[in-house]
């Protein structure tokens, strides 16, 4: 039985169970008739003995003499010999010792002939039908059209898949799933709320970087290493200058930075360094 035939049978059971059961019983009767018609000669004796041969026909009596004047009617010819055929052997008794029933004969016949197709009898209750429908694959071709389900709430065209509405979920233009059954939000700064039947997901954006403008760096005492009050962000040092002269220092050429320490390429005594940076 093809997938489409099975789906049509399930639809009939959902719409009209009595009609579906009647169709199955008619199919069984048809199958038994087909078995009877295709039963091999070896099983004929199981049901009925063979008929004896028909006897030979007797010879025809002599005809009267020809004459223009009809003569007297000739004597009736003797009846031809009739040889009755021997009586056929008696058929074998049924499997139960009396008369065989279809239940006795069918298993033997099935071993000798191949039926066009075994028929599946479905006599399920409502819960069993629901379980079978829910076990169908989620592919679109295996889904039941909503128009065949009575009293189904009208929606926005969503399909039903295993009792849940089918929702497609995308990451940008890449589809993640077409049959969403549940959704979970996780991670720090992520919050999901229900507003008027709509799920609202709130993801907190990153805060603005902290600013330190005009900060005086601490001289470690060797006039070479100076310390920031905070560790600058990557690329966060905008400028460094000498407070006494206002000279703007050049990165790499005049200094380097590692974590929260600025190191001059050459020691300079008697100076104060000031910087603008983010952290």
C-alpha cells in the first residue's frame, strides 16, 4: 500500500469511521472471492469431490423405407447402450474432520498463490487514530490538510504538525527549522516577555566605554614607566602629552603600552604625563 493510499484511509476514518469500516469489510469479502477464483487445482478436492465422466451416447435407430407413399411407421429403434462413467473419488474431509471453513483453507491457499495485495484492516478507537496521526513524519506531504478537520480554529494559515503550529525560524536568511515546537531564550542580558499575545525578546546592548580625560599618569620613579589609573581599552589611548611643555608624544616612537603601564622609549626626568583614554 502506497503512502498516499494510507493517508487517504486515515482521512476517511477521521471524517466518517462507519463508512471506513464498511469499506474495509467489503475489501475483505472481495479478497476471499479472489482467493476462491485463484485457488489451484490441488485444493479443489479439499472442497468437493471430482464429477464422474459422462456416459457414451447410444446408436440411432434405423430409418423407415423411402416411398412416395408414406409406409407404416417403422419400429422404434433400440435404445443405445449407455455406459455410465465411474463415480469420482470422494473428496478428502475438511481439516476439522467435517467440512472445511474459509479460515481453514485460506492459510493453505496463501502458501500456493500470491494475492495482488494484502489488505490491512484498521479498527482503531479514537485515541489510537490520534496516536497514528501524531506519529506521521513532519514532512509537508505527510501532513493533514486543515480543511479536513472539523471545528478547527481559524488561524493565519499555519499548518498543524504533531498538534503544534508550524512556525519557521530564521537566523538572518538561513532557516533553522520549519516545525518549531518550543523556543528557549538563554544568556546574560536576554529577557523574554509576553505582551498582548506577542513574545518580546529584549537583549541589552553593550554600555558606552568609560572615559578618562586629562588623567595624570603616576611616575614609577625611574622616569621611564608611568601607570594609568585604569587599564586602557584596546586602541583606547587617544593621546599622551607632557604637562610642562605641552608636547604631544607619538605612539611606538615615544612610548609603548602594556596593560596599564606606559613605557617611554627614553627616560625623561622632571616631566609629568597626561592622557585622554577609554577603559
